[in-house]
C-alpha cells in the first residue's frame, strides 16, 4: 500500500529520536470525526486522541490532547495552564499558529513548543494513538516516549 510508505514530519521526528511507534493510515478528510478515525484504524476510541489548539486570555497558545470521544472542558483546561479563560483558536488560524491543518494536527512537530496538556485518561493505556500530522495518518506510542520529543503535563481537561 503506497500510502503507508509516506513518512510524515511527525514520523521523521520520532525516527530521528529513535522512538518505536506504530502507524496507521485511513481514508478520510478533514471532516472525519475522531470516533470515525478510531473505527477506521480498528482501535478503541478511548485510546485515540485529538489535538486541540487554544488561546488564553493572555494571548498565549496552548495545546490539549484529549480522547476523541470527549470534549475539552474549557474551564478545566484554563485552570490546568493557569489562565483565567481559554478558547479554541479559529480553524483558519491553525496553520499559521501550529503548522497543521484541521484534522491533521499533532502535538509533535508544532511550529513552536506550546504548553501541552494530555488528558489524564491517557494514563489508563500503555500507548495512545493520535494524528501523525497529516489527515489519514495516525501514530501510536507511549506517554513516556512522547515525553522524549515534547514536554507536556497530564491533567483532567476533558469530559
């Protein structure tokens, strides 16, 4: 399958750091939901995470990695990063801020190292699955290995 041979920037970063990971491909577009992606790659949606970019009242950007079947709780998220309030950034601003497009956003390989929070549900699993930085591509790795390529904290931010 030719599609599986393509390496995304996220995969190259993981390769360079000598981190073992699994990758999955699926046929989808930016409108495919995370729960649909989990089904397409044959995985439990509780282990599949989406990457959300927000902006705080301070105008700082924050990244949240939450289970696809849940929603980001803006109040919990703001508290976790010490902001009065946060809101989702507009889809049109995502490429300029993160370097990714809607549906292909990964916590690895962003334009800048934004403060990143992974929802506590991730700790229930040996590995989690999230976008490999391109629509149709997912990677699976442990939180320990994720911590080798990005800094993040774990907190309850989704409901």
